[in-house]
């Protein structure tokens, strides 16, 4: 048993159940086996090793994130070219793992599995940590996909998608700290926050935005009902999303709509509205937060 830094990749076949129903067990299994074999061969061409097959899913290991990312793209493109009846859902993550015999264990394995479960048909998802280990070519086809807490994790994770079928909508931005991928909507949408006559405008690139009583928050609100760090406003899938992280909850009243109560939950913000921290708007004696999501 030893601990190593490796990349773990899960590749799941979407559509296998309907294929079994449509073609029958024997014919469908031949197609599944052929697809799994193709992916295994592709992984070997990128220094990968098949750890195990779990039903119609492969678990693989690679020496680093770059080889895992290249293999994932090759798998998707090979699957398309083969006219396979299945779609692939792929997730990979690079980090420390425990290697025992032919198997691997650890947090990196769990993270890769969660990413593959989040992926939609035909997607490749990876973590921000893994993205930073990729070369310029793969970073150039990546875009932000989500910023959320993976199941079993205490901290939110920035998740990226590798667009193996490149479109002209993807823009690559490079700064001094490395590559950051952006979708056009991210650079044009802004969030306007106001309290006590003070107003600030945030772009998608400035998210997540912390809100609460603590002066260290990006936006400070004075209310006896508010927590020190009461909520985060994140940017996910072209939307500003308010995530409650408080003791007493958050109350959001969209303009022209009904008040929504959040307790450890998320709510996409759109249009204009009012946020009351810790108690309903009608009971609030402290500051309220006014928001407006705008396209600049």
C-alpha cells in the first residue's frame, strides 16, 4: 500500500438501459462491451490503466491530470465517430490516492465519481485543481460549469467542463495567474447590490460574493438577525445564485413575487428584489439588501 498523486477518471455509458430494452440482452451487451473496450484502448494510448468495470461504467487511473483530460476528449470523440448508441458522462480529478494492489482509494476517487455523476450526456467535467494542471490546449477548451458543494464535501468546488466539441461561443482569457475560461454571458451580466444608500456592482468574475455582518464580507449588512457570514452569491450556469449559510435563514422577495424562505438552500436571482437576512421582511428592523441582475 502506498500513497501517490494520480488522476482518477470515471466514464459512464448513458442510454444503456433503453438499449437493453430495445435490442434485448445479447445484442445490447455486445454494444456495451464494444464501447467499454474502445474506451479502455483509448485510455492505454494515454498512459491510463483500467481499475475496474462497474456495470456500464469504467474507473481508470492516469499519471496526471493532463493525460486524463486528453484521454477523456479522445474517448468522447471516438465514441461519436463510432456512431455508438450511447453518450458518455465523464468526470476526472487529480489528487492524492492510496494505491493498494490494483485498486485506488481516497478523496480524489470520491471527487471524480461525484463529477461523473453530475455530468450530462456527452460532458466532461473536472475540478479547478485539475484544470490548473492541464496544458494550454485543454485549458483553451474549458469553461466554468458550476460552483457548488459536492456531496460529502464541506467546501464548495469550482467545476469546469471541457468542450471537446468546440464552439465559437467559448472565449479563452489568460491573466497573470494562469488561464481562466469564460462564457460571453459571464462578462456581460452584473449584479447590483444596495444597502443604506450604498451601492456596488459585481461582475460574474467577482463571484462568489459573501454577505453578512462581518466586515470581511464583500458586502456588509447590519442586522441583529444576520449571521457573521450569512450567505454567498455564486455564479453558476450563467446565473447569480444566492446560497444561504446562516443560522436563521434568508428571506428573498422578488419584485412582484412572494417571499421565499431559504435554509441551507440556493435560489437563482433574476430581475430585482429584496433580501432580508435572518427574518421575514416585515419583521426586519435592520438593513435589507436590494438586488438587481442586469445585462450590461
